[in-house]
């Protein structure tokens, strides 16, 4: 019953239903990861699933690690394998290559770089980017260079680049790969699906090994990935797919969101469960994010979060003014108790990310890009000696993060080796999260599946948002994804003048910003007009009569500040007692930043406490009941 605690009725049904296949349509903030992990744990608890035979497919390694971590906290001793389509395919293929004594090919991790070497000298960057996008589209549909023109015509595609040029560069790319004995990520998926089709023994062994399939973010699956998923499934029915059509943002990379909408037809049946309650964001954030979508497409979920300060749109003179505005807002949030790591700045392009990280550093704001710390950590891996087993290699790995990464690799590869791990890890950490106490700066795409208490969506200008008028519907969804990452605090910024590619010029606000600004204005008006709830003034100790709303609000904030101070004092006394009993410095129990976060925003239960940065599962098990008591939970 503990696994079912805290679930709303639709979440409860999604966790417990016996239907297979099961399609869960989960809107932003509806608790899809909680439902997915609870379903795995619940089925394991009732002996309907063997976790060692379960496979969880995610779109980033970070999401895979988060999923396994949650399952561990739910009490699962044996954890399912979890990873991206590419990581899983590579693990399966390495097993087959080993069994057949085949040499492992070299993995091409950056196809764009090879394309630049092939055609960059004769194509400008914009044209090369369009060619690359078309090659991506073709590869995810298993279309070869000589069939590209016909396929494009049938699909009525108009990518703004000549079909013969695409086919020519595409053919050159494939030739270059063959000569260098390289395979890319799409080759992994194709070869794995082909192995399932042609090698019955391999297919039977893998389907026996992974008989319970779970797929997250299904709206981003492309046809090639779906073909591989069907290969994994075979004649089985044990599939749970989770997704949200409003968050389909990878069409540019070949994803086909219609697959999710047609999934029960494609799989000849199954149940569809709709999760329609947003547990993540305040009502104002939900309304403002929905305004980014086209008319009639905004979701209207039930809401559980309390009201929070209304979102705002800030116009800036130029990029320097915008940077100063962003830095000032981040610092004010931090001064008011929002840790750096619970804040994010989201932008449309990678170039903006680099500039913001550097600029915020100059303003004294700790900021970091995703993945940087983990890719640097990989360089500390020991070089394996000849003949060294994976177990021997693992004994020389001392960093806990790398040990965890190695365990995830071993769950996917039946015959793990040091070289196999190093090859796999180089590509598996591309989306790893920043772990230090720093503001996360990332692109809209990289923000998918994440949330922060406070979010600034910057550079909301025409030319960035949207960055492409060809995919206007997807650009709207991408903006929606960025806005919906905030739980409490949300700000959008744009600059009237900006230097782009070395040239200063005037900028216009994004065409999507009008609707968002109107929603912000409506949220502000509602906030100013909102009456106090019954008895709230008496409970909060406010002056009951003849007081303006501004005065009442000020008094209320003072009262809430006192409550935070009281919790902070109680936490510090508790920490002092624990430290004295253990004979350690107080910060070894919990550091000051963690205490401040707990006092300002107390967790609802042990599960939420375990997910807080700086606490984790071990501390939650050891101190959780005491902490919740001190916090009045």
C-alpha cells in the first residue's frame, strides 16, 4: 500500500491496471516519472514482474539514472536495465559481436563533424544544417541516398534545400563511413533491428532477457526507433508507453509524434490512461505556459499547487542589459531562499548557452552547462591494462559517480569489458545534469523532463523563438516545454538590440510572446484582486479591518518569513543535537544550503525528502522521520 500512497485516482489506475499494452498520456507536471516507477515497483511487489527482466527506455542517460534512483528508493533490490535506444542497442550488439567473434566497429559519435569535413568547404553553414536535418530525417526512416528524392516527394517535404544536393552529400557520407569502418547511432538501431530479424537465437535470448518494456517520452520516438521497439517486443504485449503530444519537440530530428497517437492501433489494442492533473506548477505558470501553444491546444489540467507570484515579461535595451537583468533576478531569488541549483536560465540555441554561462560568471553568479562536469570526470578513468577484466577495472574506479555509471553499463551489456564501458560512457553522459550548486543554463531541448523552482526563459525574440518558420508548430511546443519547467517563479526576457554573428541589429519580440504577455497581465490582475481565503487573515495574524491589500500582503509576508525562521531555528537545533551525538561537525549532518531549502519549502513526505538535493536516500532513511517531525509534517 505504501507504493500507492499519494497517487491521485488516475495515477493510481495507471499504476495498478493489468492492461497490456498500456499507453499513458501524461501532460506536463502530471507525475509521469512517479507513475512509471511506481508501476514497475508495484508489479514487482505483486510478483507480476521480474525487475531483472525489465527494460526502461529513456531519451537521456540522465533520465535513466533518475528512474533507477527512484526505483532504488522505492525499495527494489534488483533494478531494471535502463538507457537510451542507442545505449541499449549497443549493449545488445556488443553481446552478439562477442558471441560471433566479430571485431567491434568504431562508433561515429559526431556525424555533423564528418559532414563538415565532407561538404563544409562548398556549403554555407545554413545550407549544411538543412542538409544534415534531411539526412537525419531519411536515416530515421531507413531511406537510402538513392531513394531520398522519391521519399521526399511522396511526403511532400519542402525543407528549403535541393533534393539532388541532399542525395549527393548523403551518398558521400555513407561512402566515407564505409571507408573508415565507422557506424553512427542510426546504424546501431538498424543493425540491432536487423539482427532480431535474421538471427532467431539472438532474438529469443534478448526477448527472454527483457520481457517487460517501459518507454518514456514516447512522443519523441522516430520510425527507426519504433521498428527496433517492435523487434524487442516480438509477439509480446508487455509494453507501457508514456508521453505527451504537447511536448513533441524532435520532429526536426526525425521523430514522428503521430506514432504515439496511433500506438494502440499499431499494437492491435491496449488501454489508454489520461493523467490530467498538474502537480508541478502554480496555476499562473500553467496558464502562461499554455498561452505559448496555438489556440485550442493549451491543456486545461486540474491543479494542486498553490498560487505563486505571477510570471513576468521583461523587455531589455540590449544583450548587456538583458544579462544584467537576468543576473539581478537570479541573485534576488537566491537571497530570498531559492538555491542556485533550483534556478535555471533556458535559451533556444547552444551559442546563447555559452555566452550566458560566461556572462553570468562575470556577474558573480555560479552557472554551469549540463554535462560539462561529467565529461571532465570521464577523463579521470584509469587506462585498462591488456587482459584486464571488467571486475578488475571496476576496482580501480574510485569516483562514486563513475561506479554508478559502470553499473548502468553492466546492466545493458551481458559481457562487460573495460573498453566497452569507456566507449559506451563517452556517449552516455551527453545529457548528464549539473550536480554542483549552480544555476543550470541550457537549451529548451535539454530542459525536457526537468523542473526548477525558478526559471528565466531568455532571448524570446523572433529569430530565436521561433528559430525556424518551417516547423512553427514544433517551435511553439518547444517554447511551451521551456515555460512549463518552472514550478513557482517564471520570467521571460527579450532584447530590443542584439549582436548576432558579429553584427548589431534591432530585434523584435517573438510572435508567440504577445499571448504569453497577456497571460502574465491576467495573472498579475488576478493576484492583485484575489481576496484572502476565509479565516486566513486571522490564522496568519493579520490586522482584520481597514487595511489595504498591499499592507495585508506585506504583513502576511512578514508572518510567512517568521514561520520560515522558526523552521530554520528548529532545524539548526536538531542538527546540533545530531552532530554532538555523532561527534562530527554540524555541516556533516546537513549543510546550511540544504537546511535553508527545507525551511523555506518543506517536503511533503519521505519520498520527496529523498529527492531533495543534498539529502538523498541514505539521509532520508536515517533522519527522515525526525526531519518531517521538526518541520511539522
